[in-house]
C-alpha cells in the first residue's frame, strides 16, 4: 500500500496490533509515519477499538486519536509532531506532504531564496521552542506565505535573508512554560486539520 492510500475503514477494527496492521498504515498516512505512532498510538487505539467499536468514520478516528495524544506526556507529544516534515523540506517527503507543501517537481517551484529563508526560520523556531518544530495547516498557501507566518510568530521582519537574525541570538523558551505548551497544543491541533484535509483529498470519510 502506498503512502497516500488508506485501507478500507472496516479493516482497522479488531486486528492484531502491529507495525503493519491496517490501523498502523492508516495512522501513518493521516499523521505521517513515526515511531511513536507505531509504539504508542496504534496499540492504544487497537485496544480501544477492540473494546468498543463505536467509531463510524476516519474523521471520528482522527478525533479519538487526538484525544489520546493530548493525554500523553509532553515528550511523547513532542515526538509525535516531529514525525511531520519541516516546512520547506524538499527531500524524503511523503506524496501527501509534497502536495500539501507545493513541493512537487515542476509544479510551481518554490524560489531557492524562499527555501533558504524557510530553512533558517526553522532553525530559529527550534531555537526559540526547544523540542518542537514548526507545524501549520498549509491549506494551499505558498511557502512564501508560510515563511511570513513563521516570521510573525517569532516577531521577525519579513525578509528573504538566509541568515538573519542569528540563531545564536535567540533565547529559548522554558519547555514547561505556558507559551511553549500552547505552541505544542497548536501544532497538534494543526496536525489534526492536516489529517482531515487528507481525508478530503483522498475522497475518504
């Protein structure tokens, strides 16, 4: 099964938990593959679904998955969002991520100066918010627009400079602070929006 194909919804119920189960495949398509999905989320959902088959759609499955994820400890939640590629990455993207980021070869290619700016902004963001990476629901916007969104988040002026401000000048935020936790929760919420957008793109509910 490809990384842009979901198994039939009926097959995710009452299956033996494992890295190749239909549920694991579905979660990897919807949320991007990561070790924490296989080691933690898939077993939790398998147990829940075996005890109460109360979900009727992939939309409901996404909501239930997000409920579970929001109950994890902070380190697991951080690990979960790190399964998504950074904005502006051009290599090793899943088919769905490439389409969402507008990174398909020959289709409205992103100018190299924008990619360089995004690479720097990702470093700046990760210096400001240690343990996180910038996640956003792109929703058809250009990488240039996302670069400006990150600049706004960090309080930077809009520019295409590949190296200003210096990453070394950025002070990190305490990982137990309200601001850091709020940013983690925002990222998880956007991953949910991305997952539901993928269902629409795949013609699945």
